């Protein structure tokens, strides 16, 4: 994938994908807490941690090197 395409995809993920993921994660946690039988605190903590950092690992390759100059661009003179 080209640098420009990765940059656009990263922007899409941050502007559209991450807010959608936040809504889904909040819905999951809301559902877990609204049940008649409440989950133990340790289970809730694990779910919070997994939902909190779980999105970053699959998408790490998109964001890697985005802040650097385009490596495929011709050198400026």
C-alpha cells in the first residue's frame, strides 16, 4: 500500500472508524452492566482493557510512519 493510501486510510479510521468503535464498545459495556447478574469486577476490567487497546493492534500497520515524510517522494532540491 502506498504512503498516500495509508495516510488516507488512517484518517478514515480516526474520523469514522474510531467513533463507531467507541459507540460499539460503550454499548457492550452498557449491556454488561445492565444485566440482572453483574459480572465480577475482574471480568469487567479485562473487557475494558481489551476494548481499550484491542483496536490498536490490528491497525498498527496503518499508523506506522504516517508522521514521517513520504519515503517514495522524489528528493527536494
